[in-house]
C-alpha cells in the first residue's frame, strides 16, 4: 500500500473538491491540500473570489485548479457537480459550507429552514453519497465533513444550525466505520470558534440584535 507521507495524490486520488471554498475554513483547507500536491476544485457562489483563489493556488503550489460557481442549495446540485467532475478522479472531498441563521427558531419561516437543510444536510449527504461511492469503487479516498462544537449539544438561537451540525458529525462517524474496509477515510471536523469572515459577520449581527432587544436575541 502507498504510504500517505510519500505521495498524497497517489494515496487519495489526484483531485480534491472543497464545497464552500471561496473564503474562511474552506479556503484554508484548499491551501493546505494544494500544498500536498493535490489538484483543487473550489465550489462556491462568488465566482470572482473563486477565480482569484484558483490562480493564486495554482501559481503558488504548482497544481491544477478548477472553479465551479454553484449554489449548494440549488435543486439540481448533483447534476451540475457531476457534469463538471465526471472525468476527474476526486480523491478528497471536504464539505465545508453551512448556513447559520441566528435568532429564535420561530422567527424563521419554513422556506428559510428548508434552505438550511439544503446546505447543511442535503448537501453533505448528496456529495458524500456520490463521491463516496466512486472512492469505494477505487479502494481509496478521504472525506471531511465540517461540523461544530455547536453540534455536540442543543445551542439556543442557533437551534437549527446546531441540529444540522449533529447530523454531519454522526454521518461522518458512522461512515468512518463502514468505509474503512474499502480504504476510504471519513472524518468530521468539529470546529470551535474560528476567526473567519462569516464568524465575524455572525458575531456582529448577534451583538446588534441583542442591543436592539435589550439583551435577548
Ligand atoms: N468559523 C467558525 O467559528 C466555525 C465554528 C464551528 C464550525 N464551523 C464550521 O466550519 C465551516 C466553515 O465555516 P466558515 O466560518 O468558514 O464560514 P461558512 O459561511 O460556513 O462557509 C463559507 C464558505 O461557504 C460558501 N457557501 C456558503 N453558502 C453557500 C452556498 N449556498 N452555496 C455555495 N457555497 C456556499 C461561501 O462562499 P460563497 O458565499 O461565495 O458562496 C464560503 O466560501 C461551516 O461548516 C461551519 O459550520 C465554523
């Protein structure tokens, strides 16, 4: 068996796909994986950021890059992602994006709650199901699903987000067991507070909301 320390691209496969990669933790994953010599596919909505990052990564780490502009909440997400990746060996998948609305559960209508499920639950399930099967057939690969400390227990005012973070954690944990006999590594990244653009924005939003409502969210 190839040693992981020798050649990451041989060990996992030649491409990594990072879903939610235009900034923050997704961008950091992309840079770290590219450093190991794996080609990078970046997925997010903001095309300009993706293209800028692709060109920076390919120059700095001498790997191939590809940007896919896509809303992970869209209904045809699998068709789009298959069209863009079917001829590439995706050996690493990082599902990073999440939606984290802050406020009382009942302040959000069902359409808003469905969107959280599309990005935080359906997205990781679809990507893991699709790419995980291909990895299983190849007998190698790796999947990282972003979760959160907020997934370890109910988190008031982040109620739905926190429930969905529990989903990705349990999905990854159970799949770790199922997939290891096929040579596919699966893990959840249970992140704590990390200084990303989205974290800073959420904190400011939460503070301004509290000041308007005399301390309650
Ligand atoms: N930062 C923290 O303190 C913290 C703590 C615990 C866990 N986490 C977890 O870590 C992960 C990353 O967090 P983050 O702070 O870096 O910010 P984030 O807002 O969760 O992720 C940002 C990335 O996701 C993309 N994205 C968001 N919605 C998308 C959509 N509908 N379609 C396509 N791409 C989308 C954004 O790009 P576009 O806007 O360009 O689409 C951006 O590249 C999340 O899963 C989060 O739950 C973060």
